[in-house]
């Protein structure tokens, strides 16, 4: 059995290739680097309704107290209890440097 392989060489891309670093700048030239990303905060969401399920923006996150990594921003919580009671919150902030948030303070 014989196998013949062939390849076609394509022209190299012009300009920077996505996902690669640009060429090294000349010595002494200032370079600006811009980084972006989501700031995550370790936070504990607490409530007196500890036998209930806590939802944050519609996603179940467990029973309070819930230890989460959350992006800085504003959220809404819902607490659903086994007896059928449901509690909704107003929006509450998650801020950098925050370590816990008592959801009960935001219930309507």
C-alpha cells in the first residue's frame, strides 16, 4: 500500500495574527497594555431562611448561607421555601472588597 500526501503553501498572513504578541517595540519606547476582565468577589449571601433555596438572578445557588464568587454588579434574589413561600428582593449591590451580604435586608 502506498500513500501520497500533498500540501499547498499559502501566503503568510499580513498584519498581526490574532492571539499572538506584536513585535517587540524599539528600546526605550513606551508601551501601553490594556487588560480587561471581570472582577470576581468572594461573598457569602446570608438569610434567616436557611432551609430554603436561594436564587440569584434566576439561578439556584443553594441554601443560605451561600458562599459564591460573583462579578461586581447588581443582582436580584429569590428565596423559595419548602412550605411554598417565596420571597423576592429588590436589587442589591455586590462591590469589590465585600465579604458578605444579608439578603433579608433587601426583601420586599
